[in-house]
């Protein structure tokens, strides 16, 4: 059973350029996973951004994406709005959308915020840690260890992002959570783009932070969290210079009308 909401029934009209049956494929995938076409499009485009298949600053051509995903533009546009709320997409009114720029200054700004708020989260988490409340954080640490041992960069990035999110959850401060939640996607994006950093060192630092939180030592947990976050700043900013060649003007990018080349569409 599933709800026939606007996102689900929008499949009736095939996506332009999708080829015969393209919409049926997208609809079938959504039904198979029990999700709406909007959520299917959101999950698919989000995964492409986080994996860098869609690069920071790259224009998102609705017609191409709708065809590739096998959905119409209605659920795709809803998905893009959801991604914009996470800071992964920039919507330029009347012109289009693009993957959010994520250059050195953007990374610097993110570290400025993370260093302060994640150390606060660690202190608050230590103050309210109990055997019961620590369980989700412990589970995320176990997953991070397993991912590191498996040497799976994408799994490591997701697990590390989950660990940081669980520290914020354990802090038990709704205002802090409301501030940090919109940053969660960008933190995971950063971790995936900087997967070349030493995962064993990061895992060891997470272990230390966990132990300090579990011991109830708020001041030490905050200091360890600050040091852990700050230690990645220089290398992350340097890597951002590699994946971003120049400053991106969202309006200029969104104005361009060149379609992305796909496997089914040879370069002309």
C-alpha cells in the first residue's frame, strides 16, 4: 500500500528526453522501495552529490536529471528544494539550479562553525551520558571501526558523519540540534570529498572523544572535540582547492543552457 500523493501520481507524463519507458523505471524503483517519486529523486540526486558524481558548482539540468532518473520534473523540483534546505543545492529563481559551491572559503566557514558547536555538543553530551543514552553513540562508533577496518571510503565517511550527529543528539539541546541539523549533509559531503585523510587517525580520535563523553568529563570531551575538528581544517581547505578550480557565480552557472552529456548522448 502507498499514498497517491502529488509526487507519486506525477509519473503519468513521461520525462522529456527519457526515452520509452523511462518514467516506468523510476516509478517501479520508487514502488519497490516504498518511497514517493520525490523521495526517490531526492535520495538519488543526494547520493550523486555526496559521491562527487555531481561536482560542487555543477549546473543541474532538470530535463537531463528527470530523464536519467525516470521521473517527471514535478517530483524532481520538490527533491531539489529539499536538497537546497540541506545546503547541497542552490536554487536561482527563474534560472535553474546547481550543486552548491563548496570551495576553500565555504570549507573554512564550515570549520569555523563546527569547531565551536561540536565542542559544545561534546561537553553537553558528557554531562548527560548514561549507559542507555550512550548506546546510539556506541553503535555509530562500532560502525566507524568496521568501516575503517574494511577500508571502504564512502562507508567511512557516512559512519563518521553519523558519529558526529549522534554526539549532537546526545547533547539533548533542541536549539543546538536545530542549528546543527541543516549542516549534517554538508559535514558528510566534506567527509566524502576528503576521504583521502587518514581514516585510522580519525577513528582513534573518535574513540578518545567517546571515552571522555562516557566518563562524564565535559571539559575534556569539549577540548578533544575541538582539537579533532580543528586538526582537519588545513588539509580539508587544501583539498577544496583541488575540487574547486575557481569561484562559482551561481547566477552565471544557472544561466547556462548547455545540457550535461550522458552515456546515451555522445558529445557533439
